[in-house]
C-alpha cells in the first residue's frame, strides 16, 4: 500500500549506475511502498537507435516494416547481445524459411514453430512460451510477413498482434 504522503509527491526520476548498491536499495524501498519501478536500462543494443527511440520501456514491442529480411537482420545481433548483457532471458520464435536471426550461440532459447499447423496452435504456443519466459524477457520473431502468406490473411496477422503485443506489455518484456 502506498502511503498517502507518497501519493501526493510529484513524479521523480532517480538514476543510479545499473546494479549499484544504491540502485538496489532504492528499488527495494520503492517496491516495498508499492511504487512501480521502471528499468530504464533496456536497449536495442545500438546506442544511436536507443537515442532515436529516446529509450525503451518494459513492455515495448518494436515492429519493423522492411522490404527484405536482410534489411532487419543487422538489428537482431545487437539486440541479442543487449539481452545477454542485461542478464535477460532471450527467446527466438523461429517459423520462417529465411536464414535464422538468432541461435543458442547468441544465448537464445530457440522456439521452433510450424506456422502451417494453424493460427490457434501457433498463437497458443507463442503465448505459453512468453508466459514461461517470465517477466523482463527479450523476444525475437522471424519475419511476420511469412505468417500472412501462410494463413492467407492479413486479418489473422492483425489477430496475432492483438494477442501477442499486450501480453508482452503485461509481462514487462521486450519484443
């Protein structure tokens, strides 16, 4: 329960070096008072891109519109390294025929999914895997255009986003 005195205070941002004793003490104190704590150290793995986004928040879903998987692939490696450096669990959803974007070598748990099994089985497995990965995990997905082609429906791809993005958000993860 947040004390009434704390409810009346303005929002304050306190920055400490990640992992410092001071940061750990403040985090524990704020959580004990029921005050949400945001991990401001999330990264795409590319400092310049992080500045363009003006930071990432837990629950963000980064979706790229590209012409080819080759346009996206250079972003996947730094993202995977950022997950490793932050000590986060990394899950790679593999369902397309293009070259893999991540591997066990990158510290990823690779979740192979047959998109031809149908939408219901596919989305159920993705949501189960996201839940099992827990709070704060990082996720990488293959090119989603493959799904629209496989399911012969842009609407099903929209359903995929409606069922996946809020789930990632609720678990304060990054995709």
